[in-house]
């Protein structure tokens, strides 16, 4: 996912992220604020995902 696209869709994507990954707090989601790399790092930390797996999951929601 292109970072510019994620930043542009952030508000709509944020709700989908909260629904899918309930372990993430609002603060953690806000820290990422459309920054793909930060978001993937949080996903790796919270869910123990590999980076590629986290990227695939993010891509599923942002399509």
C-alpha cells in the first residue's frame, strides 16, 4: 500500500482497523496516523506477526 493512499484514507481505515484488531488502543492507532511503517511495527509487536503478514492484513482492509 502506498503511504500517501493510506494517509488519505486514514479516517475511514481507522474504524476498520479498530473493528478487526481489537487489541490495538486508540493511542496506538493514532501514533501511526497513516504511517505504514509505524503501523506495521505496532502490528508486529501486538500480534507477533511477521512484517509481510502484517502488510498483507493491512492491504486487505485498504483495498
